[in-house]
C-alpha cells in the first residue's frame, strides 16, 4: 500500500488522536498527584555522562544555544562539520552524515534522545538522516569507548540529538523560540517554531518546521539534463529539497519523577544529485514513552525506562514513477538504574547498570533492491562504574550483546534470472569493555585517557547484499560467513 494513500493518512490521524488522548489523561491524572519540586535539575550531558556528575571521564562535546544556531545547516553532517575532530560525508546538499575518527555509516551511532534513530541513512550515502537541525536543542558528540552504553555501532563515536519533546523538568509559564531564515545560493526559505508551557504538575512541548530550497548554485557550469532546466545552469542539478515536520510531547510530574509521551512526524522530498531524474520521498513517524523514578528503592538513586517505536519509509521516484521502496520499522526498550555510592578499600564507587532490547525489520522492494528483507533482534546488558578520587578518578565498563539477523530469500528477478538465495539466520555475541582515567592538573585543566575494546556484529546488508547499488555505482555483495568485527581504541 502506498504510504501516502488516503488509507494511511487515516491511520496517521488515528495515531495522533491517541497521542492527544494520552495528554488528556495526563492532565486529569495530574490533578490527583503530589506536587513536584519546581527546582530545576543541574544540566548534564546525557550521552557521555550517565552518572550525572558535573565532570565525566568521557570526552564529550556539546553544541547548543547560539553556537548551534550559527552552525546549523540543512543536514546533520554539515552542522557538525566544523566541530573539532568531526567531518562530514556529502552526497549533495540534502544528505550527509558525521564522520568521526575517519569512520562513518554504521560505525557512527546516531541517537535521538539517547535512543536509536531506526532509519536507513547508514545504508547509502544518498539516504538522509530524518531529522532537521532546526528542531534540535542540543547535539552531543562523544568520541572513544561509547560502545558500553550504545553498542558496537558506536565504534567511531556517538551523536545524540536532544529535542526535549518529552519534558524532564517542571516548567514555569510559557516559553518558546522561533527561527526564520533565507538563503540566496539555493533560494532557500526556512522557518521553525517551538513552544513549551507547564507548571509543577505537567509540561507540554510543541514544535514545527518547514524548509524549501531549489537547486544549489555553484561557480562552475554543470549540465542539467532534467526537464525544464537550462544546459548552462550554474547549479548542482537535482539538489532541491522540500521538508517539513511537527511534534507534540508532554509529561506529568510528581515528587519522585515524571512520565512522558511524544509523537514526531517528519517528511522530505529531495533530489539525488547522482541522477537528474531521481527524487526521494522520505517519511518517518516516531513515538516515544519515557519515565524516570527517583529513589525507587533503598540504595538506588534513580531508575529510567524508555520505549520508542519508529516507522520509516522512503520511496525513490524515477521521473515521477515509483521505483524502489525502502522501509524500516523498529522498536527499542531501554532500562537503566543508577546505584548510590558504595564504599570500598579504594574509595567510593558509583555506577549505572542497564538493559537494552531492539527489534528492527527492513524491506526493499523494487527494481533497485539489492538485498532481501531482514529482521534484526538485539539484546544487551551493560555496566558502567566510576571511582572518584581527589585528584580525578577511574572508570570501567562492560557490555555483552546477543544479536540475531534473519534474512529472507531473494525474490526472483523479473527476467527469470537465478539471483536467488535461501533464507539465512546468523547469531553473534559481541562483548565490549573499556577503562578510563581522569587526572586533574588544576581546577581548570585535566587529562583524560581511555582504552577500549569494541566488538560489533555485522549489519544485515553486510551479510545479505547481492546486487547493483545504483546510487553509489557499485555492486554490493555481502557474506553470511562474516564474523564479529573487533576494534581497539585509545
């Protein structure tokens, strides 16, 4: 069924109706709950500082506020391209991903509020990340042994997009911001607005954005062969983009925590610069449920549970006709708990223990499908401990995963060719570990060092790809004999 058909639009309307109903229930429940403490919590870096300390041993860079506004571009990769140690892939002005330590694709983990993004941007350079920097409040970049919290796909680093669509702190009154801009190089116009309101009992977040751009102008003359274009147009042909999105989220607060839900819609239609007649229509719907309980039982500071459901699809159009359709559906459940300081002969230990489970289903249907449909299931447990000392401290972590990748058989080719493979099932058990040390030279200067061993299970396309990938002009062939990939980092 076409994702943009009237039937699916009705389904989307029902989903958003459930979200609105949830907020109505929250409002009624909040009237009978104890009043929350309106004191704002100290801001911490969520990705690299799970313990919530003022200074973590992990090396983390944060882009927010005015710095984020000044660096904001149309894609995530270009937004972070000026961050020290980070570069960007580039497949025209509409698709780019961060490169950290010379690694990209599935060796860079992109998170949305500390949960997996569940898209197919790592599958091909022409696939965009379904998020616009206009609606992001903070971007955290973590280098080093991030696999302990987020798995082997973080071997190069982690990029976490924070949008506060589920408020985690009690609010006071109404606040908001707006961003409006224009650009002459690609005739772009863009606008975004965010509003938040609440009190000690509940909080509400609403945001929306829109972006419209034409072909990007360049100094050199590039031949444009698409219909209606001039052969001497000084532009990157087929680089126009129309994207829009909106989100609604809210939380109810009580004296020991919060419960929140959010719904996010994103869609974009953009040209692929490799082919003048090919455009991509992308759509992503994401729902998230999150709760945190402070001091749930004796000996524990807090417990957090997060569930996300993502329904992603993009369609590649050839001269307006539907070509290949890529879809990815994924769910993730994450539980973590932080224990209070425990005395030992070496000092006070503080740590976080957690469990993560993911289930994702991928399918590609059409003339350019170069791999069969797959299902990937993953579960993991992890532990991060930190020992604080007057001069600094130590940290260590351990993560154990169980990954299973099931691949269906290839569908027969239209011409009756024999590219046909039986269904497969592969299992992997990656184990990752890390140690770190922080030494304070003064109150303002410190040294940090890490040593990590990261293990990564092969992705579905690395196991089962077998066909021509037109966008990258390559024939991709996976191997079901691949084993766990290992990396050492310092």
